[in-house]
């Protein structure tokens, strides 16, 4: 042991000798006559070698061995010169056994290249110090976490290695992290930990580790959970969430979707849960998991004497992990969950790229519809309404189109529903009404010797409720100079039938003004024929589904005679009520001939013309009749 402590003695003795020679005026140091001030009351030798006397050197050695911090002096070759009792106890051996041992092996400094390089740099004097954390194995079998610091000893070729046991600190950090990363109600991983694991799974797939290279996710939401909280209280709601979490975990365990680091089941917040499947084998695997979850949750829950039944909606996403981001995967799962709820709840739905593309397109249209009216992106095309008896164009229906800068020319069925939902139909409807009336008046001025064409404009119910339609129509007619009888407003059957209050008053006021009111797609809604006599309606437009039944097969056999009977009855009834009848979707001469024979007044369809630009309508005015 005396030999092993020689390094400490030499380090301290060398420093003391140098300082004493400096004080005594030897060639190694300046003379006392050099003017160096002296501290009063202290001999020169004692003053310059404080802490380095033989007595204090013994104290240093004693402190080194008595210190609770585990330490070892290591030479430039990395071998232990001397170690204290604390290090020997930490490593479960004796100080004598540590002598001449490679320090790197004792505290695992060669475990990774970066740490080994830093350690070697300190030994060679090229780096001042470094610190790292290591997990060490005790001979009795238990593991401990240690913080290892390596620093050169001043004025010595040796290096001091100190090792601090930080196992308690690491355990506390682990407990705090567990609390931070887990939901207090269900004890499941929370949103933060879920996304951490999801990102790690996607990263590991990117580096080509073994596995299928695919990833799956079941994202579920409890149906009607808010009602449980509102009626039974949050305590019962929390119990229900805990019970649901237990069943989800059991489903994951049964299917084998767990791993040593914890369940891949998480509560993302509220009543939303997620089940992550790494290295999935395909959509069928995720579908099986979703089905088992639904079956499990259908069983009633017994919560402190209360029996509750709940259901869940599940969005299922499964795809190749490469190129997938956590954000993209969750967006797809959230969209699919929304589909499951919209489709009726208590079901699972698989992500559909085509359906998602349609949704994205719809969202893009929704966000740009209002500004599109102001930018003038809409245009009107007109489809002729032809007299069945003579084939002469009597009027036109104005059909709006959207010249979208991204999606091209869009038909009304792509955006009218969106406009009705967000209220922009009022602004768009005013533009259509004004543009159509202005065009009808222009045709009248351009062809003064011909009978003027009437223009038919579609009106949504929301235009009646959310605006003063009567005032809008009166203003447009006054502005354009179009006679009221040359304007026809079309409303769907479901909108007109059963109208009361403001809608009925508006229709009556428009009729009194001289404007024609038409019921569009008649025969597809309520079909309350008795109600027709009480409405200010002047025109019925038969839905195309009836007219399509007039199509003859080869050989002259009619596929559905009942359609003819229905149409003939409706035409006779309408005429007795003083109404005219327009047949939609007329496509063949045979259909036109039969409709003419049973008394339809006007026809509309591809037999006569598709919807065209106003210039095309100009060429149809005052010329040979269209097919009758």
C-alpha cells in the first residue's frame, strides 16, 4: 500500500520543494531581497508551503482514502496507481485488487467510441476533462448508475478518476418521467409519450431495421361519453375511462401488440385512445384488432353499482412506414375517425386515399368559395327549354359553373352544397340572378322581332331565410329592365312543400310581382299533391328519373309502362290546376314523342342541347326549331 501511495506523495512533495526553493533564494526562484512582501507573524517556509508540509501530506492521503466520493489516480497508460476505499466498495472489491487495473475496464469507458476517444485525449494531455454516465454491474448482481469524471492532476502526469453513484437520482428522474408521460386517470401512456414512441418507431423503420417496415394505428373515440360526464358526473366518467383502458390493454395483450418497454395503448386526451402496431402485417391485422376492440367495449361496464353501455368509433390506418411522418399518420387517423362517426358511429372505418382526396378537395373549395365570387371565377351557361309541340326555344335555365384555377371547370354539384352550408349561397345567388337577368334582357334587345326568352334561375332555401329575396329580385328586375314574367325561379320540391311563414310569404310576394315559380325535380320529395293548390306555383319540372323510364329498348319494347302512367297522371293533374309541365333529361326522339303525346308543355335535355355559352343561345333564337 505504501508503494501505491507514492504517486500522491510525489505530486505534493514536488510542488512543495519548488515553492520552498523560491522562498530561500535558490537559483530556481527569486531572492527574498527581490522585494516580495511578507505576511506578518508567519515564517517564510510555512507561509509558502501551506498545505504541503509532511503533516498535511499525510492529511491529504488520509482524506483521499476516507472520502465518500469514489476516486482513483490513474497513470498516463490508463492503469490505476491508487484507489480509495469508496471506489473499492462501489465496485465490490478491494483497493489492492484495483491497483494496476485498466481504469477504462472498471468503469466501462470503452463502451462507445466517443467516450473512449475523450478519455484517451485526457490521458494524453490534449483535453482538460470530461464527464459521462455509465451503468455499472456490481459483483452481487445488481446494477447502478454512475457519473464518471476524468481530469488531469495539476503538476503531475497522473489523472484523477472520480465515480459518483447517481442511482437514486436516476430512479427519481425515472419516476418523475413516468408521472409526466402517463395519464393519471388510466395509467396509460399519454399523448407526449405516444408521439415519442411513434416517432421512434418511424425513425427505426427509416434506418432499415428488421421487421415488416409497416406501421398501423387504431384511433378511437367513445360515442356519447360527454353525456356520461354531464349526467353521472366526472368521477363516474373517470371510472369508465379506466375500465375502457383496461379492456383496450387486454385486447392489445391478447393480440400480441405489446413490447417490453410498455403497452402500445395510449390515452391521447378526453375520451380518445390510440393503439399503435409496429411492424404490422397489413390492413387485415389492424381490422382484426379494431373488431376485437368493438366487441370488447360492447360488453356493459359495472361501475360502483352502475351499469353502463358504451360504443366506440375507430379510425384505422395502415401503411408503409418509410416516408410516413407522425403528423401525417395522425391526420389520416383523425380523418378516418371522423368518417366512422359520420357513417353512423359504433363502427370502424379504414382509411381510403380516394375519399380523403375528395375531402381535401372539398376543404380547398370551402376555403376559396367566398373569395371566388369577388374574383369573378364563376360563369353562367344556359340550357334551352323547348316547346314540345313546335320545337321552338321558349326559355333557358341558367346553370352556374366555377372556373377554378386549380381544379378547372366545376359543375354545380361540386360546390352548391358547400355554398349552402357556409352561407355563401346568398352572395353567389345574387350574382347568378343579376347576371342571368342581364343576359335575358340583352337577348331581348338583340332580337327585338322575336318572342323574348324567359330565364329560369335556381334558388336555395337559405336564400329565402338569410336574405330578403323579394327585395333582391325587385332590385335586379329594376336594374336590368327585365319584365317579371320573363323570370322563373326554381326551388326544389322538398323546399317548397310544407313551406310556411317567411318562405311562403316570399313566394306569394314574388308570384304577385309576376315572377313565375317552378318546383324543380318534382316527384322526388314529399309529393304532397293536395298541397299544390295552396302554393303560388306555376310550373312543375318532372324529375329525370321518370323521363328515363320512357327509353325504348330495341324491338320497341317499353321497359317500364308504369312510368308513363305516372307521368300522364301528373301532367293531367297539373293542367287541371293551371300549371305547365316541363320534362327534364330528354335524350331521345322516342322520349320526346311520347312526352309530347301525353301533354308535356316543354322539354329540356341533351336531345335539344347541353348547357352552352350565351353566344350559342344567340344562334338558336329565331331559327329552325330544335327536335320536337
